[in-house]
């Protein structure tokens, strides 16, 4: 398994032979896989997932699919009531008094609440195989709209950074707890992995947005964190990946496999008012929530994908390539920085 993980990261042996750059210095290889026909691994029976922001939207859809596949889930959300209700629904559906879901009320921006959530999860289910750092919000305006004619009459205002607090800091808290949990548990006898961290970013992790600078900054932060952490954990039986949706909607399969909205004006995401999605629907710009969940599923089970940013927009699915512009020229310096920083931090990682 370690060998195959290495292959994903470092490229094939033949490339290594031909390369004049030492293997450690070579860029990550993102292979040209056809993503819409990529194999769809499932979770192993009884695997445990911890999902933030799971009371609604994509977190809820992920939890439903995980339970359908025989998994156990922790529904973590700032909305404690919604989380408890959803966990109860999942347990009722499972029947026979079985507990397939527990809920925790945790604000991802508060470390202590997240820590308590992880403790509750491991106390109940003993280990955590997947952590979905998913909770996020839409743009909160960080500055007032530009108005040069009144600017000098207004005081300087401290920016509202709550979008980055939740979407970046909150997800990094979740990631830190996930990675320390995985470090403490042995690789699974089923999958061979200690654990898998899957973060929710967005296509705005690589596309700039003039209306959403805080959202774009936080999502880009998640993407480069994923790519960096994936390098560090590649030989430690841990994978780190991100799903990057565009704008999605909830839907159910209709006739002939065509997905139709649950109800004409109902969109089961609370991230923005329903009205925001109407023009997207009119212009056929929404992605199906089931297609979104499919992309996250590509990281599950025995999948060796690592460091991947899997994007979904409308019906398009692709692995967004890392920005390697001028990387070859900068690789020796970039790599030496890692070596020297590790020395400074007392980390034995080469
Ligand atoms: N909706 C979209 O079109 C879309 C597109 C791309 C990416 N995303 C991303 O997907 C993720 C989930 O979004 P969604 O559309 O499912 O949103 P949603 O609003 O439907 O669900 C998000 C859930 O997160 C919870 N939450 C919010 N802040 C929290 C916090 N601080 N701590 C814990 N829980 C918190 C909410 O209570 C809610 O239950 C986000 O990271 C979002 O940026 C969404």
C-alpha cells in the first residue's frame, strides 16, 4: 500500500530513472485519469466517519450515503438540534435499536468544542476512519462597498473575517484533530489506512471571485493545505484530499436517470437563501448533489488518491492540477526550505 501511495505521489519508476532530479525533489504527478469514469470505491463495513456541518447540505448528503454503505457517522454541527434530529432519523431508519449515528454540537471555530466532539466520537465508536472537514459559510462582506466620494468621511473599519474564521481556521482545527486521531490509531485491517481526511473547498479555491475575496482566500487556503499535508502524510498511511464543488442543488433521481429537483423551489442547502440559486437553475448552472457526493466517494475505501483536488461544476468533473508554473526552477529551493524547516522543528521527516 505504501508503495502504491508512493507511486501516486512520486510517479512511476521509469520516470524516476529518466529524471535527473532526485526523487524527493520531483513535483507531484497528477495522472490524466478520466474522472467521470474513475472507479468508485465504497467504504468498508462499519467504518466510522466524523463530518462537520452534517446537519444540512453536502455534509448531510455525505452522511446519508455513508450510512447506506454500512458506515457509522458522527453528525457534528453548530446546529445541535438539527444534528440530533438527523442522527435520530438515521438511527430510526437503521432500525432494531442500532446506533449508526451520534450527534455532537460543535462550533468548528472553537477548538474546545471540536475536541469534545472528537472525544465523544472515539468513546462511542473507538476509532475514526474518515474525517470530513466540511462546515463552511458563504461570503460575509469583509469591507463596505467601495465609494471613493464618501471614504474620507468614514472611519477605518476592522474587517469582518468571519468567513475565513469558519472556512479556513475552523477546517484547520478539524484537520488537526483528524490527523492527531489518525496518528494515535493503527492502520485499519480492512483498508490499510490509519485514516483519511477529506476537506470541502470549492472551485473558488482556484478561480478568483471579485465578489467573494474572503471565500476565495479561505478555499484556496484549504487547497494548498491539502496538497502540502498530503505530501507530509503520504508515507504515514494517511490520505488528504479535497472535493471542490461549484454551486449545487439537492435532487432525486427521476425517470431515465435524469435528476430532478426535490421540489421546484426547494434547495436543501442553508448556505445561502434559496432565491440566490434561482438564476443558476434557470441557466442550468447547478450541479447535482449526488454527483457532488460521488466525487467525495472517489477518496473512500481502498482508494490511494492523495493530494487531489477533485472539482465538480454542472456535469463536469475533473482533478484540478496543481499550479506547477516555474516549479522546476524553484524546486531545489522549495525542497531545501522543507529540509531546513524540519531540522529547525526537530522533525525527522526527510
Ligand atoms: N452550496 C454550494 O453551492 C457550495 C458550493 C461549493 C462549496 N460548498 C462548500 O460546501 C460546504 C458545505 O456547504 P453547504 O452548501 O452544504 O452548506 P449548508 O449551509 O447547507 O450546510 C452547512 C452546515 O454547516 C453548519 N455550520 C456552519 N457554520 C458552522 C460552524 N462554525 N461550526 C459547525 N457547523 C457549522 C451549518 O449549521 C449547516 O448545517 C462548505 O464548506 C461550503 O463552502 C458549497
